[in-house]
């Protein structure tokens, strides 16, 4: 008849819930932003997999490390598919690919705390550290340790070179000390003869020369014996 029917409902509680949902959503968004910032500021690559070994979370460093496209490697992809994709990009030789698939494709191993080294085709070495989670999933971190491996190889090579050099030096000191004693023995022997046989006819200067020669020979013998002892330090070492 042209009139109006109006209804009024108290939606205070509904609005309060709506505001609470908005507040929680903002907090979650902020925390998620902080989480993503932290992930992408890591030096290492990081991935999180569920109990079926499907990708849940990853950071930019992980993609860059292997040259992955975010269109292919995204949440939901299985770890074996990631490995097959990595092989198709030429990250591994066939032998390295088979080894990588065996190591990362074994779900039982992924449920244990393990560290493996992946040798990429371009010469880089990636350390993959797997940490299992209580729900059956796992967290994997990836670190480029190429420089560390190269430095370790250089250190091993340098140590071997130093050991060879030391061995050669010891041999030289040992041989030289023996060879030097032969002419020294002649100097001492003929010096003794001069002192004994011709002491009466030698002038004072001559006696002084013979005496100085014998003293010098004695000092030289001591030096040779010390050199010989030094060359035996590592082979015949004695406790203090």
C-alpha cells in the first residue's frame, strides 16, 4: 500500500570478527613478508619439502645456484622432477646425474640428517645439507663451497710439496755432513802429523798456524756433527 517494512539486526559481533580477521590477515602478511625477506637475504639456497618430498618453500638463491626458472620450480613439484630438470639444464654429467638422483631420490635418506657434495659440470661444488622435520618433511640448504674445496686442494698439494722439500733437505744435510767429514779427516790427520813430527823445527809462526788450523778443524767437525743431528730431528726425535 506504499508503506515500508524495515528490519534491523545487531551485527556488532560480526563486525568485530571481521576486524579481527583483517587484523590477523595483516599480521600474517607482515610476518610472511619478513619471512620472505629473511629467506632471500640468506647466503645459502634453501628449500622445504613436505612428507611426500614435494616443494613447499624456496628462496631466490636456490634458483640462481642451479639456473632454475621459477615457472618450472614452484611449490608442488617433486624433488625427483627438480633433479631431472637440473640434469636437462646440463648441471651434471651423466655419471654425476645418476649419483645425484640416487642421493636426492632416496626418501629414506632424506629422513635423516645428511650432508652430500654435488659436483656440477661447470666445476662448482655444492654442499647439500638435509635436515628432517617431525612431520616427515625436510629442510635442505645449499652452499657453494667451490672456493673452500679449491683452497683445501691447494693446501693438500702444498703440504705434500713441503713434505717432499723437507725430505730432500734432510737427505741433503745427511749426505753433505758425511761427505764433508772425509776431507776434514785428512786436514786433522795431516795437522796432527805436522804438530807431532815437525814441532821441533817449526818456527813459532808455523806452530801458531798449525794450532789455529787444528782448532778450526775441531770447530768444523762440531758444526758437521750438529748438522747431522739436525737432519735426524724428525726421524730420531726424542721427548723433552
